[in-house]
């Protein structure tokens, strides 16, 4: 009989053998690993099956569920997670006589990647004259925590997001911006981004004398002057319309050559006459008396007027220029819709000629004439930009002078001899500069270098002297008139004492005329004479008596300061005088305003005294007697 101890030992040994046999023979169990188990979208995970089955069994199928709705049936799949989240993964194995599954909860962790870090920026301006202040604007994207700017000029770097930097020296500068967070960064470099020009030398006043030519025209506008020798013309607005006026600098005489009483028609009682041009004794202008714009000519010597464009009903003729025996203008009779050709007219023969029959896609505007050449701006109807075109009258050939400016406007040309000038848009700045073209050499030169961020435009040339409008003086607010010598390359200011806009300069010899905006919100005509200096001309006068009975003889005394050479008095009663100190008799009772204009070939001034002379009614003898009849002796009271 066995004892108890022996019985217990036998049982334990049996159980150990059973467990050992069971373990070593392998019980079925699904299992797997994955790598990586965490990361950013899109996350590619490699799954590895490490399942075990009993001896003699073989896994015949694997079924994977990746937790995002996707499955696989291979042993070791690879799967891409495209959305952030925590994913449960399940593996089910089939080993013929059984199956087993393993679920690993929240096994795969997928996160969104941080936003891409991109460095970018914008600057304004990108070019200009030294010293140049540039504003930098950060346009970077991503979780940015810091900024590092290198301005390329050796100056200290900036850590501001939107810095402002001053470039002191001329040059080309590359700019780098680096942005970042934690241990991540991104960088961008813009090579030769900033262009700093040497500043143009300051404009010094040009020696000479300036004067207003239209004093006393307050509340009206005087526009578009032109000059030839001693004669100045302009378009001036009066009570009803704009007329053409001509002024003689030598004599001080002024004449309205298009008064409404002569030029008015039943349909247009007060027509406008504008944009005059003069050479010698011939004046041409644009006239609206025939419903559309026409070109008229006036001969100062014969005092005759001619309609230059009689057969152009329903169309417009504009921008006339006279030079020698020829007139040119822009004309839309053929193209219509304010799309222009250029016509030429011979004053001697009275014949006109179309200069641009083949320029069907170009609107030719603002022509100027010198010798056998016509220059104008041309608007490309297909590309929507302006260029400068030259026409040779002798060969009938058009030439494009600005072929390399397809995306900017070149306008307002003028010509004198071998030189052509115009204004063109600076593509970097969007501002206007003045260019000079030499017909002999075929070269173009920028005349206004170092004037970035300001405008220079509407140039006119005679000989080697050029004038233009320029707003560099007071920070771009108002335009002045600048005079430039091609020979010396020096520019000077002829309007140093103005605080308003000055426009439309024209030149003849050493004289320049232009329109200037006055303090009374109107435009006047001004004259500058180079190298002639005169003291200011200030007109004044007095009278020995200002109130009496008519007829009233008054002695007027000129008290003008300066150097007047001629005088013109208007006594307000329809009478005038050109004496310096006239005597005048006011015949009729009334109150009279008196005006005195004084001038010399370089200046003009005026003084008006309203209600200055009071001429009362003359005495009339009158009496009464009471009584007027009776017996003698008769006492009569007279009064």
C-alpha cells in the first residue's frame, strides 16, 4: 500500500508532464507587431505576424482589420493611415481546425503634421534714390516663433516681423528672411531685390525772371499756352466759353482772336476754342463751333481765319501743331471712336495728306513736328499700351522708337532737330521719367536718373534745352517746371517759389511759358525768361481827385515799382490810354473802376481799383419866385 506522500508526488509529476507537453507542442495564439506605431499623416505602418499554432498545424489565412475601415489578408501587410486618430488593430488567424483573434486597442496613433514652414515676404518700394526707406512685410506661413532678416548691406539684422530699413548707399542688395520655431526653420533669399540709385543732385533755381501773363483773370482758367518769339497764345475762359488769346511781349498788346460774336453759330452761340499752337504769325487751334472738333488757322498779319478741316463732318480733329509751312494733327475721321490717324496740311497749297493709312491697329495721338519729321504717341489697340512713333515725311516711313517697352506707356513726345524727348513709365516704380533719343546715333538716354518714386513728365524741347513737369520738390504733391540743358547735363528749377501745380510748359529761345494753378483755384499763364533778371514789377497808381462833379478831369499818376516799359489804362467808361501818366475826363455821372496794366518784355502786372472814381451830376441853375405877379410896387421873394 502506497503512502500519501508518494501519491501526491505522482500527481504533481503528471500535471508537469501534461503542461510541458502542451507548451512545447504550441497552443494556437494570434499575435503581431507593428512599426512604427505612431507618427504623422500620412503614416505607413508595417505589420508583422508572430502568431503561433499547435504542432502539426499551419496558418492558412490571416485577416487584418486596421481600424480605419480597411482590411488585408496577407501575412505581413503594409498599411497607410491618411487621417489622424487612435486606431484599434485586429488580427484573426485560421489554422485549419480552429481560429484565433487578437485585438490591440488604440495601438496605432496618427497625428496631423504641423503646418509647412514657408518663408516669404514683400517689400515696398524695391527701388529708389539713396537714402531709401524700405518697408518689409512678412508673408511667411507656419507656426512661426521668430524672424531673422538680413538686409544685405552689412547692417545689423532685424528680428521684427515687419521691419523698416534705410539703405544709405547706392547699390544692388539681396535680402534674406529666415523664420522658425523650436528646432525647425525655413529661409528664402531674393537676389538683387533692392535697387538704390545715387540721388539726383538738388535742383537749384535757374537765373532769370518769372512773371504772370494773365493778371486780373481770377475766377477763370487760362490753359495750354504756346510761345513763338515775342508772341504767346493760350486758351482762356471768359463769361461763356474758351477763346484763343494772343499777347505781344514787346508791346503789351493782348487780343482775343475768337470772340463769340464772330465765332458763334445759331447752334453753338458760345463755342470753345482750345489747344492753340503758334509759329511766327500763324496760330492754329481746336474749335467746337461746328458740333465736332475742327482745326482753324488765324493769320495775324492778314487778320484772316481759315477752316483747315472743312470736309470732316461727324469726326474730330485734335492736337494741332504748326511748324514752318505745315500743320499736323490727330484725326478720327477714318477709324472713328476716338481712334486717330495723323494728317498733314500745307499752308501754302492748302492740301492735306493722310500720313498713316497702314497703321490700322495703332491710334496715333499728340503729334509734334520739326522739319521733315513727325513724332507722336501710338496706342496699340491690341496690346493696350503706348509707344513712341517717328514718321519721315521724305520717305513716308514710320519707325517704332520704343520697341522694348511692351508693358509700359511711353507718351507726350516732342522733337527738335536730332533730338526727341518723351515720358515713359518706370516699370519697377510705376512712376514717369523723361527720355532723350538721338536721331543721328539711334541711342536713348534716361535724363531723370535718381528721381525714383517721383514723376517727371510732359517734356518739351527746343535746340538743346528741355523743360518738363516735375514733382520731386515737395514730396510728390505738386508739380514744378524744370529746365534741362542737354549740353551741360544740368537740370534747374524755374518755379522755386510756387506751392501749387505748374503744367504744360512750352519753350521758345530763352523763354518758357506754362499754366500755373493760382491761390484762387484757377489757372493762369506764366512766363520765365532765362538769364534775364529784373526786379519785381508791382503796379500801382494814384489820382489827383477821385470824387467831383461831371464832367470830371482826373490826372492819373503811375506809381509802379520795377521797370515798366509800357502801360495800358482802362478807365471803366469805355476809354483807354497807353500813356504813363494820362489825364482823362469822365463825361457822364457815375462810379468807375480803373485798371492799369504795366509790363516789359519779361514781366506783366496789373492793379484794379473798383469804384475808384465817383463823378457826380453837374449843378443845374433853378429858382422860384413868390409872387410872380401883382400891383406896383410888388415885393417878390426869390429862392
